[in-house]
């Protein structure tokens, strides 16, 4: 019998369109994200993760502020990021924001740290892309040390050394669950093990089974270092509607706009409907009716042997009402079916 999997949701606060077809202002998008999280809490969904971005197509640049608002309106749902771009932030300030959120929410903070899939924050906050790897390595080390011990003695390349520095507020006796988002490099997996944090695999395309070697590497590295094997999670995009056809019809135009814009920036060929459908049917787009999405999630969880699945439920300017219906179907129908399929 497979253990019950935790199922959560992620969003970047994608800028959506109003009834007139024009982009909604970001302040409205942020209020809509809060409403979406409150609905998820009402439905008993385990987790809401807010991605940090600094672009015109995503409204969330300060996820902890939005999470604090959500914390005051909810009672159960765990509150995290997807991801916090730790490389271009101060790890001590990030820790303080999350230790504060953890205290105010009754222990519900659950950050996911990463380097992010966009680079706008590097020039914005005065960082050099040439230091991409060492910035994350050092800042993750500082954050992980603070999670384990509120007193910090540390020395590195990119900030003055610290000696017996106390950081406030400290975590309570329950501590805090911390994940690291990994896009698929062996070095990143080993780094997570070395810091004794939890592994979140960002699987945004292709057959999820290609990530089985990374889960195996994680377990082998834990055994070699002598660390406990902690829960492993998956983050992937998806969308739920009443039927497969309806889900595809709603998501495809938004998906095309979103990936078309990002692809043009990165020199990719235009995204096609055929590619979209290939990902829906055989890849890592969890799109369709509750039954279809539940079967696909259960299959991925079984194949990788993971304990958590977070669905990024917004990909492009899908209207708020459709996102709310997606969340309702996910909570009321998908999650119970996944648990039944895994039982």
C-alpha cells in the first residue's frame, strides 16, 4: 500500500485578463491569488506555493507579503514559495521573513528555495550572473545553518564573515520544513542532501519518469552521507476542468501566449498545439477532467516514489473564475481520487 501523498498548488500570480480582454492590474491579480488560496484552504488542500518573479507577466515579486495576508485568512493550508530566488536575496532576511511567517501562522511556513528560471533579479538587485553558482551555494548554506541553529558563524566569498551572530526571531521547537527546488542536475540533488533539506523536483516538460535517476541519486547520497531520507516532491503545471476537451480549450490559448512570450525572449521556436497536446498526453502537463488528472498524478507519484505533488494551476492569463473552478475540482475530486488510486 502506497502512503498517502500530499497534494498542493503553486502559482506565479500570472497576470490574467478581464472580461474586456485587457490585462487586469497587478493589484487585482494579487487579491485574486489571496482568494484562490483561501478557497484551497477551505477545501483542505495541503499547500500553496507562490513563485517570486520580477517581470510584467507575473504579479508576485514579494511572496512572503502575500503569504502573510493568506495566513490571516486561513487556518490549515501550508504557506510556501515556488520558488524564493535565494541567489539574489539576503539569506538572513529571507530566514527572518519566514521565521516570522512561521510564528504568525502557527508553524505553517514551508519555503521552497531555488535559483529560479528567470534572471531579471540579478541586475535588479546588483548581482553578477558570473557568480550564479557560488551565490546560491553560499546563501543556501547560511539559510540551512539558521534552520538548524539560530546562532551563525560563517565565512565565504560574497559577504563579510559572521561570528556567533544571533538571528531573530528564532524558529520554535517545531522547526520549519524547507525544500530546495531542483531542475534536474545531479550536483543540485547532492547539494540538497549535503544541507539535509527536502528535494522538490521541478518537472515542467517531458516524461516524468526521466527523473527517477535523480530520486535514486538522492537516496544513495543520503545513505552515503548518513542523512535521513526525507520526503521528495514534484512541481509540474496542470489545469482541471469538467472534461478533457474543456480543460484543453481553456488552457491552450493562455499556454500559447505564455510560452510564446518566454520562447521569443530565449530564441525558442514558436510553441505549437501539437507540442501542447503531446505534453498533455505523454509529458508533464496535468490537464484534463478530474479523472484524467488524478490518474496522471497517481502514475507519476508511483513511478518516482515521491510523497508530494504540487500542481502549478496557472500557466498564462487564464481567467480568475476558471482558476477558482480548477482549484475546486482539484480539492473536491482530484485529491480524493489520487489517494484512492494510491491506496
